């Protein structure tokens, strides 16, 4: 499916954010991830778990059920499933077959997030999770905070594309965090397996509107913008602003350093879940940004959903006229497609060879 090859939707063997850690408790959270219903909760000892969200008896949603101890009790016929997915009670019979179970998924708490692995559990390697120091979460004096969770009615790669091409800041977010230089400044790319990074270095340019709105500074600035993409669905963004080198009083002095985190999790083939968080040394500034950025994220949601609506009209294989600033997004697509191709090859039936 667009923008991938036919039959390709999303990587399965990878870590996706299932929830912010502070969402998880003794109340059941129901989410759809990679076209599968999932239920998240904490056991009585505090451990976070993820299991399938469909009762195999009559398909009642387990997210609409309740907990008894560490087991989910289906709200339809009372069939209970433990935190490992194994059925532990069928009220209408004494015998519980070992085959009566629901899926259970690896779930790891790391940073602000609870990460789920929907593919082959034997390949779930925590070393593949983003390094918290590398993404700026553990710096001295840094405070990190979850902001919003949004259900977006658009396929997840549309939002990945959005985050991999920050030239859109100049137009979609022109009244808040973007300036024309976000589109015109040269972009530097680096990559390694499972990782893609871009940077723009903007010199002696107008500060974005957010600076004046926050009461910080409204003159010329030097600015570094960029995004680090940890495949398949986590983006760590940077937004560093400093006085320009020719400033008469504070040449090159830092104004603000911030990190923003975008986790994009495929829900259905036409929808995704968007988790946004921020980290900064400026706690008061983060309080301001919590309210200020909400409409900015709504603009990204709007663009993603409108493109999804357009695809429903024009079909799944539209021609694209690519431009220079698409380079990073196209590379991200290629890397994800290669991961999906490898998965499909690994699960393909072996070809029989005549004797």
C-alpha cells in the first residue's frame, strides 16, 4: 500500500510505542496496533503487560472487560485470561484446554514510553530501543514530559513522511514554529542501520513566532533543526536557538535548547496513534509549550488525514513528482521497505526443488 509496494504495510519486528508509561495502571487500555486489538495494563506487582484484545470465544473486546487480580475477565461470558495470555478459567466448564489462550506481546518500559513488539517475540531485542542519552532525555537538568496522545485517521507512513521532511514547517506551521528558511536551508543527512538523521543549520534568520509568543526573543537568531528517525516509528527532534554571531551583546549565546519526541504507531491500515513528548531544561517554558504546541500538532494531524482522504479518491498507486527536499523521506521509505522485504522473505514458503 502507498507509499510502499503492494502487500507492504508496516514493519512487524520492531519496537513501537504502545503507551506513555504514566498511562498504564489497573484500568485496561485498549488499542489497535498493526491491525491487532491489544490490551495494556499493570499487574498487581506493577509490571506492565500487553495481551491480545479479543476474546477467542465470541470476539468480545477484552478492553471492555475487567481485571480480577492479574487476569482479564471477559465481560461477555466470564472467561478469564492471565497476563501471559493463557486462559485460567471458563466458568461454564471445569476443564481449560492449554490451547485456549490469547496472544501476549513483549512490552518494555524505557524512557517515557512503554514499547511493544508485535512480531516474532524471539527477535525482541531491547538493544534496538533508542539510546536515552543519544536522544537527549538524560542530560543534566533536563526534564522530560509526555504531552499528547492522538488517534490519527491516516496511515502511519504519512506521518513518518511529515516528520522526515521538515521543510513543511515553513508553510504548514508558518504562524508558530516555522520560517521560510526551514524550506530553503541546505539539509545534511546521515544514516546507519535502523537510523536516519537530518539537520538544517540556519544562520542569522528571523526567529519563529513561538519565540515572541513565549516572551523570549524576537530578533535574528542562529537555529539548528533536525530529526533523528529510529526505525520503524520513533522520531527525536531538535530545536536549538542561539543569538547570531554578530549580536552586539551575546554573540553565539544559547537562547533555548529543546528536544521533542514523536512516536508514530501503526493502528489500522488507514490510521495510526501519535504520541508527542518534550524535554528541556526550561520547565516553565515547557508549561507554555504544552498549550502552544497543541494546535501545531493538530495541523500535522489535519494534513495527514486530508492526504488519506485524497488517497481514498485517487487510489493506492498515485504518481509523485518528487522534489529536492523529499530526499530524507524517500530514504526513510526505502529503509522501511527493505525491512519489510526481509521479513517477508524470512516467512516465505521454501520453494520445492525437483529431485
